[in-house]
């Protein structure tokens, strides 16, 4: 795979975390189920799916409605703690994510993490990576309004601009797996790639949809900015691990 040219329009890639880099959504769902049941309530898979990609404040409020008799902050702390424990036992990488991060690093393209998870979980995942790929990390506890609001993506771009004033929204691509995340990235004006995982996403001309990051390269992301069109799908890699 070729690297982007020295004159590539691609300066930065903005990564969602849960469901995009790591398959932590099952960890979140298990933590939600356990917490609701501990408080005498019931929590369905359909209810859990509705929280994928949402801010933790919003998710916690729905758990309260399901019978969890704790404050919002307490719910967030309990859920995050459970997911951190699960990640420490096994980091469930999504197909192609680590490989693309490494290629972007080699090509000199900056990366930012834009997640609604809070600092403790983000730091756990980042520490599990072989290199410090992320120059900027924006977490759910560092913004006022969570996804689908664009604040987190706009904040990431502003932080990247601190060391490169010439970088702008049009130089970036966002990678997302959920409807709230895609909506946030699109609303920020960043070219967006949706890689659906837990929840299907429809075809939409406001973003590009890929089935997987496996086999994708910096050149594919560069092509999105150069043409505004989806490049041809790569030949599926053989023998890569399933989710």
C-alpha cells in the first residue's frame, strides 16, 4: 500500500474509540445489564443498543428510568469501572484498526481520539497500543455536550490547530461506528467514514460507509478528500481475527 503523497490533503484522522478501535460495546452492555438487575429492574438488548454511541450522561439518565437508584455521576463511575476491568482482562481490537493506526503513524498523519468514554477508559485503551498514536485525546468528561453534538470533534480540531494553525476541518477525516457519532462528525464538517458495527447505518451521501477498516490504508482516506467519493473496496484480508 502506498502512503499519501507529501502534498496529501489529509493532515489528521479523528478516531472514535468504542466500536471503532475496540469492540467494547459488549462490555458496556454487560455492565448496564448487571447494574439494572442489581437494582431490581430489567434491561433488554434493544434498550442497550439505543445507548450505543450516546453520551454517558444521557445513557445514565435512561438507566435511572429503568430503575437504577443512583445519581448520574455514580452510574457513570460504576459502568466505566466495570468496562475498564474488562479491558484489562482483554482488549478486543476491531479489525484493521491497529494496522491503520500504524500506517498513519508511518505516513506522518496526526491522529486524535474523540470518544464519549471518560478519561480512565480512554487511557486504558491508549496504553494498550504499541505506540503513542494519539496526539490529542478528547473524552466525554472534557466536553459540555456529547455526541451527537459536534463539540467533541470541533474541540479535537481546535487542539490540533494549536500546533498547526494551517490545519482546518477540510484536512481531516473522522472514523465512526454509531449513529450519534456519525451525526456528530458530519455536523462538525469533517469528512466522515462510517464503519457500522453493533447498529446498522444506512447509505447516506453525507458520509462514506465502509464494512471494515481491515485492508484500508492512508491512501484510501486521502482519496476521500481528493475525490469526495468512496474508493474501491479492498480485497478482504484472509485469516484476520473476527470480532
